[in-house]
C-alpha cells in the first residue's frame, strides 16, 4: 500500500523512538522529548507510515487543514492503533504572534530513502505552516549534510547565515530560510526524482544534543 502522511499520535511513540535510534548514532530524542513534540500546542508533528494491508483506518480530520492533507485514512485519535511501520517524521514549531515557522526535526528511515518521501513530507509541513498564516519558514542543518541541504534548496530555501558551534560536538550549521505565500510552488517533478535527503536534525543545543545529520 502507498505510504500515508498523518499527524503523529501518542501511540506512535514506541515507533518514533525506534526510528530515532536506527537513524542516528547518538543524540537521539528521548521518549519524553518526542511526547512533548507530539502533545505541545504550538507544534505539529507528522509521520509517514506504511499501512498494513489488513488495516483500513477511518477517523475524521481534526480541522480543515488536516482534512485537506489527509482526506481519507487519517488517524488523529490518541487511542487509535498506530499503523506499522513509521517510515519518517517531521516537526514544525510555531510561535504566538509570529508569522515564522521553524522546521525543528526531520527524519526518514535509512531503508525508506530514495522514494520521494522526504520531499512529500517537507511539502506537507510547509503547507501546515502556510495554513497557520506563516510567511517565513526557517531551519538549521548540519553544514556537512549535503543531501539535506540539496533537498531544502530544491524546495526554495536559501542559506542566510552560518552558526558556529551549533551542535553538541562543536559542528556548525547553516541557517536556511524560505518566504512562504499561499501559492508557494511545490518542487518540479524532475526535482522530486532527484532523491531524498535522508534525515536532518535542526535542533538547538539548548533542547537536545544534536546529532550530525
């Protein structure tokens, strides 16, 4: 079955912890930190899942945005049974009285790369930011993560600064930014075929020790 994008729920936590551990050598998010990302009011976390053939989920979308992105097969209830397996996830943060959104975490299972899933998930996170009224999308990415940088550049992000000693190991990060509009174009089909970035942990050292992505 085709992978499905939907909002993360509490029941996804075990799968998300496993995804972190298999995707990064160290400095992964703890279960408590992941729970906070899922439940906090000013963040949206999406998961991309491979549904079981014998599972046909059905639940109403929680708002118009979710209905537009996941018209069928969405699961937003905290008591819903999670579909196996979680192939990746991404979190976007919002601030009160601000039109800026921030890509906080972005991760795709190593075995699921090269299928266009990272492109699809990033586009959906961008749509959520636009739906929240945001006009700017920011992120930080490890300067050595060429694949992730290429992904973001294909989506219209531009480097706007270099952050020294950003990660726990002393590595630097690029600050990247994209202006958002209601008609922000999605990447061209040929760009989508260029490959996935894999993972990027644009996480501030104050929140968690960031892994080199």
